[in-house]
């Protein structure tokens, strides 16, 4: 069983588009913010989501690692001498954009730092975009294609730079 943690956001988009008679049969909703997830909506019903048992599965986020190999997590645990609880805290609170960049979990700040030549900020942004692109492909595979792609959440709604970067490799899906 998979759990989605952005259900209110996803549900409100589906409800609004249904009322407007604008919901396509195969829709992918990208909720991108401090917390991020994608949901494949087929014929108005959730078909797939990037999150699993916890928000750690799926996309890289502001402070969360996103999906990673269990062996990598164990290597981090052993290298840093963490208990199970400390590892869980580390992967939830000190990873993701903040962990890769070493400076910020704010997309706006990372874009400014990237512009100023900060290579770790660029790496954090590149990883975030890449993981979203992979997840869109995963959602497309779950439905046999995509008719509509929607961006929501603070980053999804307000960062045309990030949306453009995400779309840059999705021509094969018609975007």
C-alpha cells in the first residue's frame, strides 16, 4: 500500500478541474515545494504516487533525501555512527536540497547561489530537477502516457525556471 502525503493539494486540483470540465483522462500533478510529490490521476482517480510508506520515498525535497538505496543509508549510518533514530532524523531533516547544497533548502536562494557560481547549489538544483523528470516518466508509465501535466505547490507555481528545466527533457511526452 502506498500513501500520498499531499492529498488535499491533489484532491483540490482534481475537484477544480472536474468542475471546469478540464480534467484530462491521464493527468500528472506535480506538487513541488518544501515537500514534494507527484501523483498520476487516471480518469479522476489516483493511480500512482511517488511517496510510499513515508515521505522519504520519492522525490528529493527541501530537507528529505528522497528514495535511496537501503545500503547507502546503512553506509551513512555506519560512517557517521548514527543510531536508527539519528539516521531517520538525518534523512528527514538534513538531506535533500540542504544536504546537497550545504547552504539552503530554498529554491530561490539556490538559484541565486547557482548564478553566483556555487557548484553545490547547481548540483542540488540539477538533482531535484532530474528526480522530478524521472518521476514524471514513472507516472507516464503507470498510465500509458500523459495528457496533462500540472504544477502546484510553492515551487511548482512560482518558479518558471524550475518548471522550464523540468520540461526541457520531456519532449518525448509531448511537452
